[in-house]
């Protein structure tokens, strides 16, 4: 049974674009000028670990100094009225910086490292670079704590369970091309209102009826906020 006050939001790289962090689809399938499979696959890491570590060192530095935008802030504000749960494909921490308290990262995060042998062995590294080759003490080495293409996504199970209970579902800033995350939309119960916010919404194929706002997150999310507050007749302070 969907919980009417449970607002589940699936976010992707696009929500952080207005904070200066580049998406990769917008650059023709490249992520900061790199072929995605060179920097976001286990094969790429084995081929050239130094390059991969340097790539994430750079992303970490950028994300560390990035500031949340109106899109992130709107989602944090909505916690006053709804039980907001964010499922993000992003590896930055801009939702947390904006004040969101329930954020599930599907693809890992930039600010910790994990053992190459055991994804559950992690350590916080903050904004520090992660040198290649340092022992993680279990026979492995520390590597970026990012879920790379082809690796399993342990947080998919809690994400699917959350989406099944959602009373409202919002998708923002994702091309819905990266699986299994893109499949989450299939778990939304019939009758649950769904919004999609993305300036390139016309390029995104969605099977079910959704309310589309073809605008950047910083504009679209405050509009969705207004619609939600009206729909649920909550007086906006
Ligand atoms: P994507 O790059 O495939 O798609 C980004 C989407 O954002 C596109 O549909 C684009 O139209 C949209 N977009 C662009 N500007 C926008 C804006 N201002 N507001 C709203 N939407 C906007 O991203 P994805 O679907 O998240 O998949 C990419 C993968 O790359 C993810 O797994 C993620 O881990 C990783 N990634 C993360 C970051 C980050 O953490 N900030 C940045 C780049 C890539």
C-alpha cells in the first residue's frame, strides 16, 4: 500500500549540473573528456589504475568545493511536509550539504575508499587524494568507493523496496540509461503520481504516464514543490 506522504526522488548527475559538476551524457558519452569505460569500469582500473585514481581525485576536489543549487535545496525543504527519501546515482554529497537527511547512494561516494577485495571494507578519506597501491590490510588495495559499470549495486534492494512504498515519485536529472537504477521506475505502484524533471526530457523514454517538466532542476523542482503543496493542500510558509 503506497504511503501518501512518502516522497521518493530518484536523482542523477543532472541535478548537480547547476552546481558546476558535469554530467556525462551531455558531453556525448564522455565524462570530463574521458571514455566512461576507461574511468568507471574494473577493466579500466586494472588497465590504468593511476589514471582512474587521478580522475576520481579530481572529481572529489571539484565536488568538495561545489555548492548545492536550488534543486537540492528544494528537496531538503520538502522534508518539512513529506517523508522525503532520495535515491541518488550521484557520487557527490550535494544532497547532504543541502540538508537532506535520507539519501541512499546507489553508485557509491567520492569521499571514501573501499578495499579491492571487499566492498564492505571502507574508510573515510574526505577530500584527500587516494594514491594507488596502498594496502587495505586484507590482501587488497584501496580503490575509489564507486560502483563501476558491470559491478553489482548492493543498494538496489533497499531502493526497490522504497519505490514500491512511494506515494509520490519524482525523477530528476537522469537520462535513465544506466541500469539497474533506470529500472526503478517499474516498481512505482499504479496510480502513484510521477514527475520527471530534465531539460532534455523529450529524449528520455518512459513507459508510464508521467508529468514532465522539460527544465533544469533549479527551476523544475520549485514548480513541483508548489504543485505538491497544492495537491496535498499544505499551506506554504
Ligand atoms: P547522465 O549523465 O546519463 O544524464 C544526465 C541527465 O541530466 C541528462 O538526461 C540531462 O539532460 C540532464 N540534465 C542536464 N542538466 C540538467 C539540469 N540542470 N537539471 C536537470 N537535469 C539536467 O547521468 P545519470 O543518468 O545520473 O548517469 C550517469 C552516471 O554517472 C551515474 O551513475 C553517476 O554515478 C555518474 N556521474 C555522477 C556525477 C555526480 O555525482 N555529480 C556526475 C557525472 C556522472
